[in-house]
C-alpha cells in the first residue's frame, strides 16, 4: 500500500508533543481512522483536520476522550441539521 497521503503517527505525536496512546484512544473510540502498514501506524491526511481539532479540545480545554466523543457527535449532528436546513431553504425557494 502506498503511504503517499499518510503521515506516521510517531511523527505526528512528536510534532504535537502527544503521547501515542492518545491517538490509539481516539482510534478505539472510533473518532479517527489509522492505517497500519508494515507494523507502522499512519494517519491519513484527510483525518488531520479532525485530529487537530480534537487535540485542541484536549489540550486547551482539558477535555477527556469521552467528552471529545460527545462534542464530535454533537458537531456532526449540527452540521447535518445545517445541511438539511440549507436543502429545505432551496426547496422553499422553488415554491416562491
């Protein structure tokens, strides 16, 4: 498998001064996806935005994994509701 769009979890943890267990805990909670290639753990580049947001919640606000999971779930619901409202507004415009 190509590692072109992957960053090693070790490099990510060193850069952000994190324990590797934090990445594992997020993965176990289903909040991020990690890839293992040749016994090396990688993070996809499209996961970086979510992961960095979770790191800020953890470091800046001292929120634990369960809290991050709840916040992430609520933010996803909020985004879904906003998208649904946008679609409904577009449908309403067609009837005006």
